[in-house]
């Protein structure tokens, strides 16, 4: 009789745990043995790590008990910008969140996303045009990272290259503190604020038909948004606009390289199979690792007694491998999986990802171009992953392919 495998070391705050993607060995043990786990926190009071699918959904759909204020990051001093009485929309609860979301939601609904498809497909072709003759590239820097940066730049009415530079600043903000020089995150935030202020001034003087103009002249409850409100909105759109697409495309291709049977299955009928495959890659990669909430009152979840004021963290990557939700093949990549009610965009509730419809179109357009035009695509070196416990995806993925036209 063999003994049970020993419990892994549980540390969801260490960048080392995320050095090759998400720590699924830790998540698997927690789901089975301690699904709402009290986790110690360096320089902090600790937090509840929620790892099962149904529990993650329950927390996300109950903003009355689990608040997004003051921040959605685990450390209190990370992501909670000192902006006085101003808040970023993602750190608001209803009804404030509802009012701010309505300002821009019409630009992200399915009808609006569908109208953007021709432009997104044009950008995807343009991006692959830029590398197809070279025979090699960094799939993150040269392909995956460009698409969402270009699209949000288009929507905000700023130059495409500025969108790329701004997204690189968000990488600095989200990197694990020990992986960056002291003060780097604050410097990146200030640089983004300065750029946003210039956009605000320009749009106020010369209004256009873009999203930045809409926000610059917007009001909530008859109170106009000021410069700080605009800056916070601008940074959120740049930040959230890039994470899912960039990390899903790069992380998804890294996964397909490791599962050549799945890549061959997709390539055999890309048009008919890509939509289903994208949903499975979203489940498999889960680009956003977690979102934090704060208990507003004492509560119980899966037998854990939570106290008002404690941090509660939803781990989407764990929920998306939960055997109770996805069956005995939850830990297998199956591009034909259907149904596939993953929580890569959040598990519902008021903070469900605003850009989900646009992200799906971006991912579809870019993967279609890559898989159809970069022939004999293969890794040309090791994948380097982001040094982040919040965002999961490759930082660099060198590839080679047969040069084409």
C-alpha cells in the first residue's frame, strides 16, 4: 500500500510559485483539503484563499458581503492609489460602480464589439505582416502584446505606439516588488498619470468620437468627472485592456507547443474549431490569477469563519481546474471541451470583465493569423514567465517559423 503524496508547500504570495504559470499542485491540494484556506501574508495580516469553483462564484456575486474597497490586490498598499476620495472603477462597489460602468459599457457590448471586428482583423494581419518574412520573433513582444495595446489605443483615440508603451508600464506596476528596482511601480504610475493628463487636456480642447473624449466630458449622478477621475479610468482601460488577450495568446500557444496533438486537432479545421478552442485556452491559462475582496461583515464559506475586515481572495486559475465543475478531465487540455463555463473573465457579478467580448474577437483574429500564416511554428528557446502573482502569462516566448510573404 502506497502512502499519500505529501502536501506541497503552500505559498501563493511567492513569485517562485508562479515561475512556470500557476501553481496547480498547490491549488489541487487546497481544493481537496482546505478549499477556503487561511494564508499568511508577508508584512500583512493574512487572507482567505478561495480555490473551489462554486465558492469563487459565490464571493464574486455577493458585493454586499465581499467588497472591492479598498483594493483588488492582496497587499493593502498595492493597487490602492492615493487619490484622495477618488476611486478606480474596479475598486468600487454598487451603486458607485454601476454608475461608472454605465459611462463606457455601450462601447463593450456584443453589438459594439462586432462592429470593431473588421478593424481588429486588419490589425491582426498588420501585426503578422510585421514578422512573417523574418522567420523568427518574440511571440509576446512582437505579436501577442501588440494587439490589445493597438485596440485600446484606437478606442481611446491615441497613437498605436503609445498604447504599446503604456501597457509596458502596467507590466512594471504588476511585477512582483522584489523583481523590480525600488520605486519602479510608483514611477510607472506617475508616468501614466502624466500621459493621461495630456490626453485629458487635448480631448477637452479638441473633442473627438473616441472613448477618452466620452470620459473627459462624462458625469455620474450629475457630478462631472474631474482630471483625477479621468486618470484613474484611463489607467484602468490601458491595464485591463491588455492582460487577457496578451497572456492568453502567448500562454495559449505555449500550451499548444506542449500539447502537439491538440495543436494538430485545431490546425485540421481552424475555422470550425477555433471558437471552442479559445474558451478552453481561457480556462487553461486563466490570465488573471486572482481578485481580492474584503469582508464587510462576519460570514461563513465552506466551513471557514470569516471576520469583518478580513481579506478574501478568489483564485480563478484554481476554480478553472476544479474537478467538481469540469469533471475528471479538469486537469487535461481539451480544445473540444463543451460546455465550458469557465471563470477566466470572473464568475459573474457586477465586476464581470467589461471587455470580454472584445477580448474574444482579438484572440480569435490573432490566433487565426498566427496559425494560418506562420508555417512550421515552433519554440526557439525557453519561455520566460511574468514575475507576478497577479497576472499569469509569458514575458518572452521566442519562436521560429518558415518565412512567408
